[in-house]
C-alpha cells in the first residue's frame, strides 16, 4: 500500500573527497543511509578540468563482493583489470566490473588525452552482490551508449542504464533487481517514478525539481519511501537526474576500503590477501597501493 507522503523520506548531502587527484562528491555510504537497493557507493566525479599532461590516476587496487559501475557525462577514463580487459569509457557508455571473489583494476586518463587540456564528469557507483553471488567468478561487461535503450517523449528523454523503465530493458547483467536511468527533463515537464522498484532514489545533477510542492536543489540524494507515488517536475531550467534503486539487499553489508561483504571475516581475509600479493595483477600497471592505515 502506498504511503500518504509524496515527498522524499531522506535527503543526503554528499561530502567532498578526492580520488586520483580529482574532486568527488560522495552520497553513499553516509551516516544517514548505507544503501539504496544494491547501491552501496555513489560518487559524483567532477565536473572538473585537467591541464595538459594532467589527469586521473587511480592506481591498481582490489575489490571483492561488488560490481563497479562507471557512467560518464563528459571526458573519458581508461579501465584496465587483472582479467586482461582494457577499455576506454566514453560518455553514455556503461562499464561494469564484477569483482566477486576478487579482482584488481586501475582507472586513468589516457596518455593521448593528456596531450591537451581535458574534462571529466560522471558517476561511479558500486553495487553490492547478493550473498549467493559474493564469491562468483570476476567478470567484465562494457555496453556502448547506442546499445542502451533511449525513451523519448515530449520534453523528456531517459536512457536506461540498468534494469527496466516503461517497458524498455537494458541488456546489461544485474545480480539482483536494479534500476538505473539517466533522465533529462525540460522546464515544466514531469516524470512519474515507477513504484514497482522497492527502494528508489533520485540525484539531480543540474536544475531544481519540485516533488509534492517542495523544491529541491541539485547535488542531493533524495531517497523515496517504498510504494510512494512520486511525481518530479523540472522547474525553470532543464534538469538532468539519475534515477536509481532496486530490491532491498538480503542482509547488512560491511564496507572497508574497496571491499564489500556480508562477512567481516571475509574482509579481513581480503586485507591479508592484498598485503601478501595474492590478488591477480593488472598487466603493465605495476604501481601498488598499500592498505590504508
């Protein structure tokens, strides 16, 4: 049964941080909320600029128990992992690396891109894996922008990154019910958020939105109550927002550095494995990040 409220349950203001000499704004995890569906980590990267010979350098680092999801609006990143995949990520593509029992990867601005000034703007998120998939074999999937469904109505467009919206489904592997959509709304245009997804949130990147008569600024994670009937209206400027969520996770998750697991003991084992060099390496990228103190 729907709740009586039609405004967000929680409003999360991202905190600023740094990855590879680049500013990010982290909405998940936070003290207010650990997860929305499988989303356990949510970083807005940029928008930012690099001078010639500069760029992002996220050195090889390990993951377990999650899928990383990279989605860019501007610029590019070069992904390399211990499975041997090398992939340049461009705006509108979705890059998914499932760590499972363990993987190592790096993310850097390409050498050719560094020859000129460049930009970077996007979202990097992590999806926790269900308990029966936490130790799955690691894998990699890259889906180009043109392969993702694009819904277009008068004054609205929506690119389905993961899951389904209004009858269109992205051909992207998920391990639990997941919804992830890139939405553009022209001023005055509305979006009715489907109630079929159990846990939902929206994150406006640009433009103010009206929900239930209240106005919300961009760069806030607005967590919606399950079952609430929510209508989003773009106000005087165009709005770009991300709609995200999925089924509630099957139990609590622990997160430490780049490791996610339902078991603290498994995270302790991952720490030891990284320290002792038991994770596979990224070919041709030999820099090492020690465990944080």
